């Protein structure tokens, strides 16, 4: 499992890195909020450990931005602040847990395991021997590594997978991919279908003339 740690105290950062790696995690480090944001765009993570008071972008504003972009990765705030206002802001930003500095590493590990146990009740759809789709996090993985796919392609893929072997009508696709006031483009739908065919092969999606599509 991969963890992103945001902490500007170098000694604590190194301590957390050593501890988490010994616990079997793959660890990426960020010393300010902008660096953490950049890493979050480049890599999929199973957990964020975020200090609140860091340079550039503080931990609360960082998590708010990630949540606004649909990133639901579980997050634990590491903070020296325990006043009610800070805690309220932290949970309001979308954190799953917080731990107060200074803390015991074994206690941190207990909180990590509890958070991961709560949030990892998610549906993983196995597509074939190489590909899986995480419906909770809206991520397509090939051999465990994320495949970069645009959001509407992922929405369409999820709909097709949940109705695998059955016809998904164009009306169903319209309801899933477009809001009520958006104009539907047949050309756009064909683009999304072709994008998925490029990943899974031309024969993966069958065009049912006049009705819709079926994922084989």
C-alpha cells in the first residue's frame, strides 16, 4: 500500500518514513502542500498522512482541494492543534481521523489500520487477468497500476461493467454521463466507446444497433 506523508519537520518525516516502510508501506514524502498536491496528481495513494501547519498550502486547504477534485483517498491529520475549531475544520475538509503531536508510533499504526479497514469496504470488479476497476475510487488498474482515463470514460466503463453481458441502452448512458440540461452528442458517445475499445480491444464492446452497447 502506498502512503503520502506531508510533514515539514525533517526529523519526524524521516521517522515516519522508516516506521511506515518497516510496516510494509511504500512511502512518498512531501515537505510542503504544493509538493504534496503535485505528487497526488501523479500517483494513486491508499492513504494520506497530512500535517496541518505546513508551508505553501496548509493540510486542511490541501485536502479540501483534493476532495473537490473527487479524490476520496482516506486521510489522517497529524497536528499539534486539538482545539474544537481546528478539529471541526479538519473533519469538514474531509479527513477520516486525526492524531495529536507528539504521538506514539504504535498508536498511529492502530489509527491507520482502523481507517483503512473502514474505507476499504469497496467493490473491486475484475475485468480480465490484467485489468481491475475500483468502483469506489473510480480507478482503472492494470496489473495494480493506475491507467490514466478521463472521467466520462470511467463513468461509462463502470456502467458497462455493472451490466456486463447485458445491453446498456443509450438512455441509460445519457442518465449516467450527462446532466439533464446538457446536450447529448452522439459523436461524443462514440469517442468514449472507442476510447474504451482502445484499452480492452475492438471486440470488447458490442454495438447493439438502435439500442446501445454491451460489454463482453
